[in-house]
C-alpha cells in the first residue's frame, strides 16, 4: 500500500478500536490509536502471515506487549479477514475469544500479554529459536508501550537480543508520552530510549510515528539491518486523531466520551480489507517432525548415593539424544543445576541466559510457542524472580518444564537466601500446573522423561545433596501417583514426605519399627496432582497422617495432602504437619534438618509423642 | 591510609577471607579476593560508620549485593574491630551470626543479600530516603558483582537512580570476569558496563581495581560528583593474589585448595586494625522521632457502596497526616490502587516507581531499614513480579506493607492477566507474613492503621469494585481475628469468605434463611494469622465448613482454614472449597463470579446439594 492507502487503513483501525471499546463499555482505545499508523504499515506492507494457517512455520510473529491495545490488534484481524464483524463485536463479552488482553484462545496469538514488559523477552525467545534452531526464516515484531520500558525484564531482553545479534527481531516502541497515571519518565524524549538501546548494541530508528512514509521506511530499515536487532522508536500521540482525547491525561483505559463524533472526526467507518503477504513457502510446509528415538535413560543401582540434580542433568542429556524438540535453558548456574550435562552433549540446543531469570522463563515461553519443548533451570529459590512470567505462561496455555535445584534447608551452609522454601506454594497455585519432587535418581530420570509429554507448566524440584537410590531403574512413576515405601496391616500412623524428607521418614519409620511400632511411609513425589486414593487409604488404615516437608508450612505438601480431604471427603482423625517454620541460618545439612525438626530423629520423637500422648 | 598501607590492609582481607572459608570448608574466597582492594580503600579512607552505634542516622550504608563475598565483609568487620577473632571463626556454623550470605542478624547489615541483583535496588531506596527525607547526610555504597548486572532489577535501579540524581549513591562493580559457571557476558570489557550506565545518566569511573591509587581516587571522584550517581567499574581478577586460583575457571564458591600456602603467598597473617571514620554528628543524634498524632480515619455509613481500594487510599492519606514515618510508593498505577489520595496530600513522602515492581518493593525495603514505614502498592497480580524481593525482605527481617489491588475475577472485563489469583498463596508462604483481605471500607481503614504497628511483611488485598459497608466505623478488627456475620443455634453449615466473597456468602445465607436453612457466615479478613478459635467453634457447631475465595484453589483461604485442623486438632466432618478453578476470560464482574462458581447463587446451590445429598 502507498502512504495514502496506509493512512486510510490506520484511520480504519482507529475507528474500529473506538467503536469496539464503545460497544464493550471498557477497553483502551486511546492506547490503540497512538499505534495505529505503525500497525497499519506493518500489516499491509511488511508482515508475512497466513491467517488460515497460524501454525505455518514461516509466519512472522507479532507480540502485542502492550496487550491493553487489544482493540487495535483485533481491528487488524478484522482488516485481515481473520475474524468477521460479528465476532469483532463480541469484544470483552462472556465466552468471546476477544478478551480484554489477548490470549492464545485466538489462534494467531502466541502468548498472552497484559502484564507489561513481557512481550520483548518472549519475542527474544522466538527470535532465538528462529535464528538458532529454525529452518524457516521468520521475523519477530514486538509492539511495546513506552511505560513498560521501565520494567527490568525489558532490559534483560534488550541485553540478550543485542548480545545474540538477533536481527530478525524488531521492537516497535509506541512512545505516546502518557502512562496510565500520567506522563512517563521520559515523555517525548525519543533519544532517551535510543541512546540506552544503542548502548546495548541495538540499531535504532527514531521517527514520528504518525509520519507514514517514515514508519514504512523504518520497517524496511529494520529488515535490512544485519547482525543487530532494531528498535523503531516512534513518537506518537495517545488518542491520535480525536481532539477531545488526543495527548490528554486521565483518559487511559476508557472508551471515548463521544464515540459517534469521534468516528466522524476520524472520517467515518471504512471497510478496507488487507491482503496480508503470506510466507514464501506453501502452508503445507508445516513444521517437520523432529527426531524421536528411544530414550536411553541412565540407570542407577539401589543404594547408590546420587544427587537428584545430577540425575536430572544426565536424564536431560539422554532425553535430548532421543527427542529433537528438547531445548534447555539455564540462568548461569548450569554447573549447579547440572543442565551442563545437556549443554555438553547438545550445545546447539542449549541456551545460556545468564543471571536473568525473567528472560530465562520468557525465552522458554517463546520457544514452546514454536513447538520446542523447553527445560529451564535455576535454583528453586530464584524461580520466584520469574513468578509473574510463570503466571502469564499459564494464561498463555504454555507447555514448558521448569526445574528448581537446591530445594530447602538441606542445602546447608549457604543459608536462607539460596534455599527454595516457597517454590511448592508458588507452583501449586499456578493454573494447570504439575508439581513433582523426586527423592532418588531413578525416579528423577523417569519424571524428566514423563514431563516431556505433559501439557501446561511442569515443575521439577531437585536436591543439592546426594540421596540414596531407593527405586530400581524399571520402576514406574505415574504423574498423580505416589509410592508406599513401608506398609503393614498394623501401621499406626502414616508419614508422607517428598525429596529429602522421604529418606528422613524412612529412617524414622525404621527406628520406630525397632521399637515395635509400625509406621507407613508414602513418597509423595507428585505433589500436584496428588494421589488421593493412596492418601485416603492411608487415612482409613492408620487414622493419622504426618506430612514432612523441606518447605515453609504454607502451600506445600501439608496443604496438598489436606486438600485431598476436602470437598466432602471424610478427613483423617489427625493431620500433623512438620515443615520449616523458623528462619534458617547457616549450618550443615544435617544440622539444618534437625533445627527445622524434619530430620529422622525429630520425626521419630514427634511420632512417639503423638502415639503416646495424643492418639493413645 | 596511604596506598602502601591500603595494600597491606587488602592483603589482610584476602588472608582472612581465605582462612575463614578454609575453616568453614565452604564459602566464596575467590569472589572476596577480587574486591579486597576496593573494600580496603572504602573502609579505611571513605566510609563513615560508627560500629558501636549501627543505628546512627549519619552512618553511611554499605550493601554487599554480591552477598557470597561474605568472607570479605566479615574480614572488614574484623579489621574494624566490630567482631573479634573468636566470632570470626564461627563463620557458617550453627547459631553464628556470620551466615553464608549476610543477614541483619548482624547489626551492621541492613538487608540480606544472596539473591543477586537486589543490592542496588535496595540501595536506591536508601539513597532516596536520605536525599528526599533525611536530615542527616549519608552516602550509600553498593558492592556488586559483574554477573548480576544481567538482572533486569539492576537496570530498574540504574534508571531510577539516574532519573532521581542520586549523587549520594556509589555503585562499585567488581568486574572479575568470571561468574559461577564461567566467563560473564562482557568479560573484561569495562566500557560495556560504562556506556550502558552513562546512557542512563550515571557518572562512571573505569579503573584497574587492583591499582590502589586509582581505587582511592575513584571514591573521591564519586564523592565529589554532583547530581549524578557514580559507578566505579573496576577490572579485577577473581582469586587475586594466589596464582593457583587467580583468574581461573571452576573455582567459584570453593575454599582454596591449599589455604596455608595461599596465606604464605599473600604475605601471611596481619593484624591491622582500621579506625573507621565516624559520622560527624555525635552518636546521641539518633533518629529524631517523627510526628505522631491521632489518626482521623475516614468513617463510612453501613450500606454505603465503597471500593476497598478507595478506602485504602483515603485511610493512607489520613494515616500520613498522623504518622510522620509513613512513606508511600507505587508502580505507576496510583490512580488504580488509590495511593494517589496520599500522593496528593503528602507529595513529599510519595515515591513514584513507574512500572518496575522489583524496584518498588526494593525501595520500600531500603527505606524501612532506615526507620520509615513504607506502604507500597500495585495490582495484586503484579506483585508476583517482585516475589523474590519479598522473599528476601523476609530474610532481611524487613517491616513493610505491600498492598495489592484488583484482586480476583471480580475485576471483570480486563481478563486474567490483570486478576490477582495467586497472591494469597504467595504471601502466606512468606516467612513471618501477615495477610489481610478486608471486605468493606471501615474494615479496610482499620486494617491500614493496624498494619502500621506490625512487624514483618504485611499484605493487604483490595478490591476494584464497590462493596457495601457492613461494619460500623467503630468496629474493631484485631489481626488474627474474624467476624461472624450470621449466626444462630441452628446453623447447619458455615460459609467462610473474605473480600468480595463475604458479600456473596451473605447473600447465599440470606437466600437459604428464606428457605428455612440457617447458615453461619464468617468474614475471614485475617487470612494469616487465622482465627483458629472461631473456625474450630464453627466446625464443632455446624460440622461443615465451606470456604469461598476469589483466588485459585491452592494456597489461599481454603488452605488457611484446613491448616487450622491439623497438628492434632480434630477436623470438621466436612470441608468444602469453592475457588477459581478454571481459567477466566473477559466478562462482567457478575458473570466472572458466576462462571467461577463463587457468586451467591452458585454458593446457595452448592449448599442445597451439600445439605440434601451429602450431609442429610
């Protein structure tokens, strides 16, 4: 399209944004209007996308990081013929795919946005996958607001993209000067963004975002820039085109006061249909299947002492040999998480994300959107850094594996800052998540393989220290299952642990067995979903359940077990929780477990008290 | 000290770092050795600190963001006479204040470090407090590693400090080239850091971090630089001074292979005692008490419709008038969280942090370390962005208030990205936290006041939409309490809600009352600590408890209530949970509540089923 046609298209996008928000009675039309020229040019002259085949591997990716500009995105879909007028008008109504902020309920949306500062980090993951793993070239466009440039996650992404020379990535910053509350920090100072981005190795183009020739040229410049990502820094005006709202404060996130006159001022409704360029290869060229061969997992002998983090790394390396879709990311601690085993064998599919956990998770989200199966690892404690990205990944219906090492006080001397003690609570509350916490090497290996086939957010919690192998290499560990490691008809109480505490529970049970007291022991390796049947049987058989976890008392194994006995299911007579209640310090792993009251001796002492004084 | 003396002191710090890690059998001596020259010069020639009076308001602040260099920090304390040799040797042992990473168990440590990239954001809060609120000048020094410059939170802080012209802030970057796993992204390229920092408005000094004259001059330059924060970017060598480890990979976080010969190579033990300069004012000039007058909270009439976020903002403004120590921070959404009411009345104590939630929480942590009482607010959903900072704040023994608005599906059309549905789970699992969720305006106001006096991390969850006032303005709401809003001798079931769901529970109970079924209703405004007594009475009286929460099923009110019935306390006959189990979309608040099954009609229908089919 020439610039007159593009201008007409942009006005159509504005009109449609205004009318759809007006109809919904909510939404962000002014934030849409500022970026309309930018997106008109992109859609008509630069984007390659087959809306009939959103899975086409050659499709460019467009991430609306400023997800609140959804009226603009949906107006683009309308102009491209991807949706019709009838569906368009369902915006923000019950059951509509056109939500307030975009989600992958729409097939052309790869990831949900709406938590600002996430689009670029995810786009970096997409561009990385395209440039390092892809066989079909595509470009990645991210539309960002100016306010969200304050998010540190954006600078993690800028650093990563510059360092990796991601020239397929174009960031479009809609510098409309106004955030939600009022003026942004840098207001109209385009060069404030420009000099920062250039310092990080980016190519920048600073333009008037309402000068259509400049906009069109900027996209061409981005496409012809090699070895550097490009940022198009576009000065715009919020509410552009309607005098009553243009560049005015206090109008964020509100329909226009008079939509009818605004539409008239914008030149009225139009019905321009854009024929979006398709990728060069035919749609039939969907992603070619990646290598799938038998996975030869490492096998460990019962009684061996192996850290589950080691078992994770070695299983991952084996999985990588058998599954070509596996990619691995790490936050500069692969020597600790042991993802280094994968990195050494499959360097082409290993991504070093340095100490930037938000970028770590976002890159994984971007890669899974393109069909890869990511395993991203760091210390369990530091995954809290990416909580908002994990939350949004669930809304993105993302399928990925997150692995947190160094769980609990059992790490010892390094102290509480390095101890994952909130991770189970965080991951259990993520929508549709799976939460796994193995206690030995064979179990870990089996779960690493099983995770590959699951959907949603899968979390694996691993241990720093060595634990004895208690299962044979052919044992099966279904998701949602558990293992009963000690059992008799005379069990008077059931101990429930996972990870480190399984071994402490076993030792406690053996001590009590020597004293003539039978104790059942359950290994609750699948914390979510949880094995309701086994726990209910244990409650019926023994009356008393004691959970033991290397985690804070809230949100972890104690809560997972208690949840089994809700919703009308009869409760056990007694439910007792042992967990890390006090703030730990620095000490040996054994001392830490004892101080927290979750070592074998403390458990045994607790059971004796319970059996003698409480239950009798 | 002259440069020969400083060099001797630096060697002493190295020797002491080596020997204390050797004795402990763990720790990070090589990361300490690289920064020894920098810290020797700072301690002897630049820092003003009265180690006998850590509460002295004129003390400079020193934050070891690279907390793993704790051997160096403790060696500095030893040199300054703050600790003795006997205590020094307790490093990393059970019960010692000298933990693997520094915590405020030591009176000279303001905040815990060990999760990288947090020291500078906290230091920004300290410098902001000093420059905008303080009457006693002090400088803030942050020692950072080079690896942690990859964390986005560092760039949030750099942006904030540059924008606010924090010339009392000095960042010392120990560019020792090696991270944990291997080389950093920029290795020895000091200017890679320098040009980035300068683009953000910082003054930079690039030096050889082992050239003592250059180091000493750099600190002088920082002190004499006005209107800009200064970064001393120091090229160093990890393990400096011992050939076996200097600048070598694979030696992170390990004692030296041969400590004895290393100490000899470093010139042996020394016993230099540094007389650290004290602040100019006498120690008696401790912080002057801030204004404390009666707080005239807003009062609401029963039946009024008021959003609890509005009540929060107005109560905060009133609290600000009566309490001079209150400071308020917001993440560029003060018009939504309603902290704008405070901002308008007390602009001198309001801090706009823009959309940078990590910096938001970190600034609050820094300010509370200096005696202020922060209230920091953003959407509940976006507080997940700062989870790792909240976790570390608990380890820092920080006292601060965090306020999350827009809780739950009740926000309506904006959709799941904006809905706080994991926040209760996150905050309940924080060590020593208090979690509050009021349902009306008078309750909110009372809790905002009560929070001021608490210690630890306090979380208040507020609502976007209006709810009816159900309590009078003189009602009292103790922390750890609850309110029984419907009660009779014939109650057959107890409904437990908080926030939005209190009102849905009340309507459901009234519907069932019309049908002749008595239902108890408990307002569980204090989610943690929870009112065990009232819940136990309800269980005894009615046998069946039903929790209703606008939150995911895990980690929130259902789990909080279940926890009451553990540890040997008898369980209720039935415990039923209603929560947001499915992924919400965009719809009206009423439709969202209904879709989640937590509106009055769904609750009533559930109760009928329960009473007729299950309990009989």
